[in-house]
């Protein structure tokens, strides 16, 4: 593993720990040259489908993009980075379970929209305002009314 401080390629593992779900290994390493310590994370590489964008372009799944979008939607809300990681893990699991080689990004957006209210309702509204690309306030209000109506049905 390349040392982030001096660039040397040899380091030794001092400590390894696995997260609760046993999906990520955290390794504490020490550089053989500069003796500085750093942490690396090891995650299973999943074979996920290519994404088909609205304009027809195809690109590989980028976990960082959805995490960034969710972090923005959850900004200044009581949602931890761990909660966001768990949320994205569930989306990745759906992608893997889907079984196709390609999937439209609109499908992923719908999965996020379906699950986001359980993470945080304000984050849902923020995400919806960007994802749905409302043309005016009335469209936004219609989405809000629909959301509040479905929420009211769940409470009964």
C-alpha cells in the first residue's frame, strides 16, 4: 500500500477490524520508511450494472456521487455518515439483485425517493426538489401534498 506521506510502496498492517456487517475491513498501517501511520478501508468490489443517463450516455456506478447527493440533502440534519453509508449499501444491494447489465439512472433515483423518507423527511423534500427538477412552485407543492397524503395514510 502506497504511503500517503512519503509515497513509499511498503507498509505493514498493525491492526485490522471488520465493521458490524462484515462488509468493510479497516486496516491500520505503518510505513516502513517514514514510520507514519495511516488507515485504509477494504470493501468488496461488486459487479454492478452500467448506468444509462437521461441523455443516453452510459457510465459505471459511482458510489461517491450518490453519497455526495445524500450528504447535501442531509446537511445540518441529524443524519450520520454511517446512516448514509447504510442507505447507499441498500441501494447497491438492489442494483446487484436487479441482475441486469444496464439500468437507467431514473430507476436508482426512484429507489432513493422511495426509501429516503425513512432516513429523514426533510432530506426527502430537499432531494426531491433537485431530482424532480420542478418547473415552478406549484409542481413542488403537488409533490409535497402527495408526500403528506401518503404519510397520513401510513399513520392510520
